[in-house]
């Protein structure tokens, strides 16, 4: 019986440091499990915004970390402009069906989202939107540019974020879409 279960059975509370250590260990185990299943992650495991990427961009294809290219730079700037902190986001890539990249089962994507437990999920490209819709059992892909509520979360499909950065019009459209996800005030 683990510390948490024993303490609960005895009706006592664990010291806060013990609770934090148990929580961190569990989170690390879950992240390791995601990596074993083929998911690539970056950012804060305790994020409020989860950025899901289904197709590698030039930075990732060249061996760079997830969201280390122009898309990551633009997303960090955009989220900061909306009031999100650097620690508020994480990236999750599935890269399903891409040669040379990890293969992740789309059915495991719903579990992967729950590991992060974000308040918002952003599908950065069409493969990510399709994979999320499949994982959540939705009848059709998430519509690009419109915030949807899925299992209590705000979900936004960007519809080709990285490709849109090639033009001023595309950048403006992506900013218009991203502005729909400002941080919400704390309920407490």
C-alpha cells in the first residue's frame, strides 16, 4: 500500500512535500509512458494550453525539438501577447504516419491529453485536428478557426498554423484565431 492510500486509510493527511513528491513521480511516469507510446512532448507538463502538432515542420524534420522552429516562436509570442505565461503551455506531437518519426496510436491521444489535463487544446494542423476528433469519438474533424467545447475544454483547430506563417494574410488569420483563447480568470 502506497503512502497516500495508507494515510487515507488512517484518516490522516500527508505533508504537502510528500503529496508534491508523489504527484511529480506519477506525472514523470505518465510522461515516460507517453514517450514509449510514440508521443513527443515539450514544455510544461502542468500546462494550461496544450499545443498538438500532427505533422513535423522543417525544424522537427531537421532534428530540432518540438516547436523549436518559426511556429514555436510565433506561438510563444502570440500566447504571451494574450497574457499566457511561458509555463502555461506544452507541446504534444503525434506525427502519425510520418517516416522517421515516432508512430503513436490515435486512440492513445485522448489519454495523452488527459496526462496534461489542460484547460485549452490547440490543434496546430489538419492531422492533429483529425487525430483529436478520432481520439474523442467526434463524428467529424474539428472545424478550423472556431473554438469548440470538448469534454469541458476549449479546443481550437488552427488549420495549418506553420504553413500560414509564410504570408502576412496567413499570419493575420492565425492571430485572429488564436485571440479566441485568452487566459480565463481563476475560478477561486
